[in-house]
């Protein structure tokens, strides 16, 4: 029953994100709206982390299974991908480096802010 409650909370937040996507005319995917809502609910203590922890861990554990359909789609599209393989590889490497750099910088800034708060 605990898992159903936790999954229900996550689904409700996701549906609210879907509704926000329909009614707010911004080019932001519904999943991002849902993530922001969940983050705000957790930070504002509307939802306690314990209320979603086990189900969130389960969803993270099975995440690789969610990529199987995308991988099958890539295999089926190999004919059109093959002609642009070098371009795709370059874009993938560059975007990965950019994401890693930005993530590292943001993490360092957050750590510095956290250390300053602890000193005060």
C-alpha cells in the first residue's frame, strides 16, 4: 500500500505538470514542469521525502529499461543515421562535455554557497 501511495503522489505531480504544459504557453515540456513542482513541494515541505523515497528509488533502478524502446528505434533507423554518423558523434561528444562542465560549475557554486551559509 505504501508504494501505491508514493506512486500516486508522483503521478499526481506529473499530471499537474501536464496540465500546466497545456495551459501555460511556454515551450517547456510537461516533464520539466513536473520536476519543478516536485522539487518545490519537497523544498517547501509540502511533500516529505519519506513520502516518495522508496518509489523514487525503484523508478531510478528501472530507468535503464526505459531506454530500450529508444535503442530499438535507433537500430531500426540505422540506414538514415549511418550517413550522418560522424556529425552525430561530434554533437554527442560536444554536448556531453558541455553538460559535464555546466553541471560541475553549478555544483561548485552550490557547494560554495552552502559553505558560506554554514560559516554564518
